[in-house]
C-alpha cells in the first residue's frame, strides 16, 4: 500500500485513477452496507417538507446555480 509521501508524489491523473478504483471497489458491495437509522429519519423529514411545499427539489445544475448565488 502506498504511504502518504508516495501519494503526494503521484500526478493528479494517477490520484484520480486510484480514487476511482477505490470507489468502484467500495461501491461494488453496497448490499452489505446498512444505512444508519438517522439517515432514514432525515429522508422521511425531507419527504414531508417536499410534500407540504416547504422544500422543493432541484436538479443538480439548478442546485449549483442556487448555491453559487448564496456564496458569491
């Protein structure tokens, strides 16, 4: 396994390839990963806010625009 010094010496492209390989490996066995109870609770709260009109769903492009406006 590479240590921190070796990772720092890698190019950006090499680092991205390693990250992608790690992500692919981690996500290939997602059936064994259980979401915590608090996550389900938060999803239910969000769904209730959407249903009541307190919150709206944005696609990713629109969401990025909204965030950029807030932090300009």
